[in-house]
């Protein structure tokens, strides 16, 4: 009986010690940028797949899509990566350098722009910042209510 209790206690402790910082469910949803120039409409759509998170970012001008990128947030060899495709010829990986339950920072010093990407949920607003040492762009998104 004592061994059973110890085994169950160990399992309970194991499940309760999962890293909340590695839960990116706060990204999930359909988001519309609220700080864009008037004629531009920018969106991000995030969902959780089996072993990773996927995102689609795009900007519309009137009825034309003028920008589109695919995003994938995944863990490989104990390292989280935000991979961006559709912008450069090859996928561009950004390794997460800082990870907290409410935000993450991803970096790629070899990329021309951006070199750093920050995602953060603040209240009901998804904030993103893309930057180099000389230049940055802030994005503020609110979730689209269905």
C-alpha cells in the first residue's frame, strides 16, 4: 500500500511540475491588428496542432493580399523555434531565447530583418514586436469575436 501511495504521489508531482511557460495556448485565435495604417488590414490566425503551433499572418489592402507569412512554433531537441516561411526563399528560424508563461522572445542574428521577435499577451491584447538594433515595428492585435 505504501508503494502504491508513493507511486501515485510521484505521478501527481510529475504532472503538476509541467512547465507552464511551454504552453502557448494564449496565441490561439483569430487576431486583427488595431494599430495599423487606416487602409491596411492585418491578421494573424493561430491554432494548435498535435505537436506544434501554427500561424498565418497576412495583410490586405482593399481586396489584395500584399503580405503573407506562415508561422510554426515547435520544440526540437529541447529547443523552441519560431519558423517563418513565405517571406524569404528558405524557412527562417528564430530560436526562443527567453520563455515565460505570458511572453517569448525569439532571435536570429543572421536574418536581415527582423533579428528579434517578441510575442506577449497583455490583458486581451496580443502584442508583437519585430526589430533590429536600428529599427522596430509594434503590432497590437485583438481577438476577432465570432
